[in-house]
């Protein structure tokens, strides 16, 4: 139990170290942040507009991006000098997990919550209509 707590504290320290020691003004990190903000906006817009097909496409895109994160990490580690001055990409994939996977996973979770909410609302509407029809048929029978 104590080693689990120490592992958790070590993981938290690594997480915050990565966030604090990263130069967030580099062009590719700003671009990635912009990408994540746009994906969040797409989640909200597709939810409000009921664009189910577009939300499914974006959801699958994010899942595909998450699937290939290890390959992206390997390629970025090999070619980091072409787009940054520091080697952020470690073999454990901590940096790519924090900057790419975590926001993508959160957006995917938001998509799932959105779909569950829409399903809930559809079921409530359906049951209300069924109740109205049942009440109307009971009036006719009397």
C-alpha cells in the first residue's frame, strides 16, 4: 500500500514537472493547444446542433489519433530537432500522453456523455409520447 502511494506521488511529480518545464510558447505546442481547443469546440457545437454523423467522425478521428500515439511519439523522438530545440519525447511516452492523449481522451469522454444525454432525452420524449397515446386511447374507450 505504501509503495502505491509513493508511486502515485512520483507520477504526480512527473506530471507537474512536465507541465512546468515545457516551453508552451513553441509554435508546434501552440498549434497543438489550438487543435485541442478546436476539438473541444467541435464537441460542443456538434452536441448543440445534433450533428451525429460529424460527431462520430470526429470521435473516430480522435480514437485513431490516440491509437497511433506510440508511433507518433517514436517519429517525434527521432525527428524532434526539425521542430523543437528540446527532446521532449521519452521512451515511456509521458510527454505525448500529457499533451496529446489526455485532451483527446477527455474530448472522447465528452462525446460519450453527449450521446448518452441525447439518448436519455430521446427515451424521455418517446415515453411521453407513449403516455399521451395511451391516455388518448383510454379516453376513446370510455
